[in-house]
């Protein structure tokens, strides 16, 4: 029935503590891997005690000797001690680790910048002592970055950009006019971080002499207040105000300016009235490229900007009848047969995301990849630093293997096509050294936890194992991987599944069944991935005798534009039908008991779980909905309008895509779970649904966490939540 575990594997007893413990089994491994300048050392972040507190490690590549380059034992592990700004940044990044959570090498030289506990530390090289150049205390330091030449550190404090010498000294303020006004200079706006995955709000020029920065004005957006209902304190300490851009309402006003490193007059760029500033990049010739979108995101323009005058030229336009997806693959390219000043681009105009080279005027020079597979990201290559070899390396899906795998490809600039480097099933990622001689190969699959190998780039010979230690919890818990499978949607479309089958001690089936769902766009859950195996809630339910099923319905990513855009203007309909089709397929195979089927999910998955009881009550008997979006007029502009258009343009779509619209048809048992500090999917979504449930006399249970945001972080709350969810399904389905 496909790759994965078999039912004869017997699970040991699993505890709730095993479900909530981080890192997950097999995932305490080096992260943020980079080759140090000169390629003599490998650097990464990891926890010395296999927990969440991280330190900076370095390996000598000649000897294999590993040492700790920076171990911040003084770093607080309590997230509540962090500033609100830092808590919200971590929420945007879905970051759980503490200690050293990021570091940066200068592009030239050997300096390293490490933000730590509100301070900024600089090491002149890996073996040098760390010195503090900006102390903690006062307004929080945000968005710190080394200049390309390694001589300067820029950061945002109190809404303004500052620069300080990497050797130490007094920081100088570079921008002005934002402090105290409600505006910010140098910080990415909420929509950019949460929905565009642009976390930077300012950018060094290649010669370190100038800075491009975003000015963000949200003062015209009404305040959405979140009250800390569970806190003993009163006043400002018990509330926080957010400028939240609801669908159909005003967005932040964003400008892009360029200022000298030393400060002075700002030159504002002409963004041609665009609604969204999606991406910014300096080019080798000193110009700026900016990607901007219209409000409906059906058009994306690549603008060339003159930093001296602000004038702009449209180099290239992507357009779509539905929406244009953003990516991070634009970069300057240099190689044989490529005009000087060209750039790499990725387009979905063929239905799958593929690479192409565009000239300095934006005209198509050459298509590099094609076919019914997609490029996910570019790893390295294509620059003047590669010695004109005219090749790049990228990660993508594979024809034949489908979208459940990810592989490394070598792509020559001559248009001869991509050559696949990795061959084993599973997910592969890579870090390539500066000399293009060696690479770090990170691989894992449903049956194999991650390993990290140092390889030769030419030939692939393994030089050294960087990480291959087996987590003892894998064997202690006897974690059986799920099975990769497929079924058909009601129109014959192939849907891919993960099936967590109970072990033989629970019989041959049919089993009480729980569907684990996300279901929204820009996410893929069915992968040949170790992270799917350590879906600990699914594993716990499997150990309790439940069949757990994961299905990537239409609307999910990495299967081409047509598969993704099938939900355009009508959310919560096709997705639910596809999930119901997966349940029926499992019932036809004798695995799922059709009379005992539940569903759970978080965020979009919470929306899906709620909708399942309303739109497919003949299939689903019980649902656990975590942090659900219940009406799309209550979610943000960029995400919602991308898929649904503006509420003013699609009122019927918004109406029928609302959970409240379908509550009269709801049957079964509903458990609602929500953090009351959620600044992403506001608790208001659950409150509005509760009003509708009360109005129509529908039964429900409500589990609130007063001190949690979108994703529960406190150990006690997570334990309580998992216990309640499992008890709910045991009561409603296993009896």
C-alpha cells in the first residue's frame, strides 16, 4: 500500500509528555548550517543538551574536530521575559528555540554578528572572543545585520534605523521622523512578515555605503485591542493594540527609501502606485530591483529603481487570472551566453514553477527548467563568484516521484535541462560551499530520520558524517512511519494520503478514524518526510487504536498551479469534499469505520474541521477546531484577498465560505480550542462562531487559553490541550 510502516509493528506505550516535548524525536540536529568564509570550517546552531537552548558550533573540516564557538548559558529560556516586539517576531517565524537563534557572516572578511538577549555581539572570527557592541536594555534592538564589508552593523531601535561600527562605538541614527508617530523605518510591516514571508525591512547596498529601507505607516488602520484576560495586572500591562488590516479594509502605507549609511536626505523610490512591496534586492550595478503587487495580486511587476533619483522602470510583469505566487529566486546571474546585468527568475506561466534567465531589460533570454514538476528554491550558483562556470543548483519536486519528494538539481545556463543529483527517496536539502567543491547533504524520509553528510560536489563521494546520531526516543517509542497512499476525488483527481494504521494489537479494522487536516493553500503535509513520522499527536492516537489519515486536498501546494487554484473565490467547499473522499476510500479498504470518523486541525485546519461538521455531517461525527478562521471578512488582506478577492467583489463567495453560514446544517460534536492572545486569527473568530452555535442551539465544547497566541507555547497549556483532545475523540469515537 505504498512506502511506510506496516501494521505488524507493535507500538510501546506513549505518554502525553512524548507528544508535547520539543524538539521532536530525531529532530535535535544542527540547524542554520553554513560554510565559514574560506570554507575551512562548518558552522551551525544546536542545543548542547538536546533541548531548545541553542549555542553556536563550529567544525574544522580538515580534522573533523567540533567546538562550541559561543554558548550563551545566561540566555533566558522564559519567552515571557522577552519584549513584546521579540515575542511577536518569534510568532511570525514560528520560532521556539532560545539562546543563539541567529547569526550572520559578513560577505567579505570573517566577522560574525550574533544577536543575543537584546544585545548585539560581534566576533572577528570563529576563534575570537565575542564583544558587545550594543547593550541590552531600553527599546529593543531589531533587524540587526552586518554590512557586506563587515565594517558596520545596522539595526532598528525605537522605530528608527541606526548604524554602529563593528569595532564598537556609539551608534548613529540614520533615519528620522518615525519615532513617536506610530510609523516605523526599517521594519517589515505585519502583512509582509505574516503573509509575504518578507521579514526584512531594510537592505545594505553591495558596497556598504547605502541602505534601502521600508517606511511603514499604519496610523490610519483602526486599532484592534487584545486584552490579557488571564493576567493579574491592569492597565497597559494587561492589553496590547494592533493595527490589523482586515480583508477589504485599508492596508499599511509603505514607501521604499534610500539613505546614505551616515544618514542625510532620503530618496524615495517610485513604486508606481503598487499596493504591496513584496521583495527588494540590490544589484551589482548599484540599482535596486523591487517586486510589487497590485491589491488583487493578479499582477506582479519587477521594477528597476534608480537609488539616486527614485525613478523606476518595469522590467517584467507576471500576471494571472487567479493570483501570482511570490518566491525568493530573483538574483543576478553571470555566465557564458548571458548578457551582463541579467537576472534569474521563476515563473508559473506553464502551470509549474520553473527557472528562466531574463536580460537587463527584462526580456526572456533562456528557459532553464520545464516539465510537470516544480522548482522550490535556488541553493547556489550563477554569480560572478562562480568563475563563469554558468551553472546553478536548485531544489524541486521530481517527475515520477511526484510532489512528495524534494531533490537537488544541477542546472546549466545553456538550457540543456536540469540534472538530478540526489537519488534516494525522501526530502533532500543542500548547502554548497563558496568554492563549489563540497556540499552538505541533509536527507530524511518517512523511514529515516535526518542525517547530514559532507560530500564532494563532483561525484558525490561522502567525506564526513556531520550528524548521524540516532535519537534513542525513536526506538523507545517504536515510531512506525505512516504509509504513503492515494485515493480519488469525486471528479477523479488523484489525492495523496498519509495513513497511520494502528498496530496489530488493535485488530485488522475497521478502526475509529481521525482525519488530521490543514487543507489550506501554500502548505503541503503529505511528504516522504521524517517530520510526518514524528507527527506525535497522530502517533499517540494511532497507539490508542485510531486510524489517522492526512490528505492534501486541492488547494495545497507543490502540485502545480491548477491543483492549487481550484479553490479560487470559494473556500471550504472543494477542500471538505476531498477530505470526505479520503475517508470513503479508507472505508472501502476496510480500514475506517464510517460510523466513527472525526477530524482535527489548527488555523486553516480549524476552519476545515468546523466546516466538515457543517458541509459533510454524513461523514464526520466529531471535530476539534483549533484557532479556526470562521469568516474570511475577519482575516487579513493579503492572504484572504489572494484567494477570495475583495469582499466587495465577491460577497457571495465570502458568505458561503463562512462557517456561520452553514451552522444550521451542523451535526455531531464540536470542540473549539483557541488562545485568547492570538493576534493572527483573533479569538473573535471563535466568539462569532459561538454566537451562531448558541443561536441555532448547537452543542459544542470550548477550550480557551488566556495566555496563548496562535500556537500554544506553554508546556502546561499544551499538555492540557492534548489530554482534552484525545479524551474528546475517545469519548465520541472509540466508545
